[in-house]
C-alpha cells in the first residue's frame, strides 16, 4: 500500500504550490497523492491560517477527510516521539519525507510502502510548468470564485493593461530583515519599467511595513502615479497579479505563483507578461529564494 500525503501549510501562495506539487506527481509520475488540509492549521495558533482549497479545486487528487487527517497526524507524531510504540504500530506505515524547499519527490521516493508525508513548499520549481494547462485553468477559476467581485478583472481591464503591479512581502515596520528584498531591487525594477513607458504602479502587500513605506516614498518623490493595496482581499490581489501585464514579484510564493499561473494561461508569446524577479539567492529564517527556478520567457532577473 502506498499512501503519500502532502501536508498543506502556510498562506495562499504556499497552498497553491502544494496543489501544483500534487498535480505534478499525478500527471508526470502517475501516482495518486492525498492532501492533508486540516492538521497543520489546527496547530497554527500564531497566524491562524486556514485552508483555501477543497476537493472541487482539484482534478486528479483528493483531500483527506479532516478526521482521518487528524488521526494520521496523531499516530505519526506518536510514533516519532515514542520509539517503543513503533513495535506495536509497525513503523513501516508511518514515515515522513522532508524535501528541500524547491525540489519535488522522485518516483523512487514515492514507491515507499505505507503511509508517509511529503513535506515541503515546492515553490519556484521550473518543472511545474509541465503541469497541464487545464489544471491551471481550474485553479484560476477556483481562486476567481473566491474574489470579492467576480467581475474584478473585466471592470479593471483597461487600467490593468497599462499598470505595473509590485508585490512586497510584509515584514517589520522599522527595518528590512536580512532575508527580505531591499529598496534597491524595487528601484531597479521600477526604473526598468519606467523606461518602457510604464508610469502607473500598484503596491500590493498584506500589511503596512517599512519596505512598503520607503517604496511608496520613492514613487512620491519622483511624481510617479501609484496606489496602495494594503491588507486587501488576498484572492483579489492574486487575480490582479495573475492578470498583470507588468509585474514585479517579491521573494514570495504568492506573487511567484501568480506569475507562474499567468505564464501557463497565456500561450501566445505576445500575451505573456513581463515579470521582474529577484535574481539573487536568499536564505533566511523566514524566506528561501533560488532564482535558478524562475528563468522563463519574458521574465527578467534584477538584483
């Protein structure tokens, strides 16, 4: 018996990548994967995150029944904490596999016997573009259905065509942590797009931070037209970024997933977005970013 389980965690962007990983495994490795969208969120006392998806958001994979997910997690934790318990439980059935944040499991890993977890974030993996366009369309429709206004894009179509969206990860109000991008990256991205006659920008972030303030100040000083979307509906933000013709992404699963979705949905070269991504490796307590996974047609790396 093979029962691989991907455990969802994190926010919307992280959860999208877990769905993409599960779909990649199904389509390319021909293995069914179950998704636990319950147990991690029960333990999330700090951010109080929740699952954004359920079975109707998938084509080929299944979410575990919440009670089943909790029981499996309980026995898995018990077997790890009390080795003596393994003798009675049969340790072959409860194993966890932890992958590097950007790597997908191989066919060999998935042939393990019993119930096992596949833990990881899987973000920025170039192999994910091999997933069928149909799945990306299903994912897009699912997120669109959760927006505050289903006509969000049609109502903003004209303004989106001539606007660049800037995503900023939310961090400290007083400084920029070492594992986040700095002002220089955003200035270089803004100047690159300014040279392409783009002079209207939208700042997107889940909360006010020191970085959103100094990027906004930079735009104000140069009389560049911009608006801020701070702490707005995350589904709206994602759909706007996925439809953006010009997008400066952060070292973030949310904006990189939106850019990846846009890339898959727009098949014609002339329809593809210009995406600016951080062309530097970032490893920190709260962030990991490897630019080698982000080199797609029309995407420009900037430091």
